């Protein structure tokens, strides 16, 4: 998945969390679980986007090498 899609999803999760925290401020479980979900979303952006960028870079390098040989 592209980095910008992952960032958009994580941003939406973060915004929803920020909007819903005041609504559920009396529920400590929501605050804790919501914070964990937001953190996991941003960690996923870092891990998954990095892998996809590396794959794209390897593919570009492979194509460049083919062009040099041909």
C-alpha cells in the first residue's frame, strides 16, 4: 500500500480519536484503547510504507540496470 494511503488512514484514526475523547472522557478504557490504536496506526505507517518504498526502489534499480544492458 502506498505511503500516502497509510498516512491518510492513520490521520483519520487520530482525528476521530481526538474528537471522541471528550465524548467518552469518563470511560478510561476508551482513552487507553484509543491511544493504543492511534499508536499502532502510526507504527504501521512506518513499517509498511518503508517496505513498499524499498520494493519500489529495488524495482526502479532493476529497470535501470535492464536499460543499461539493452
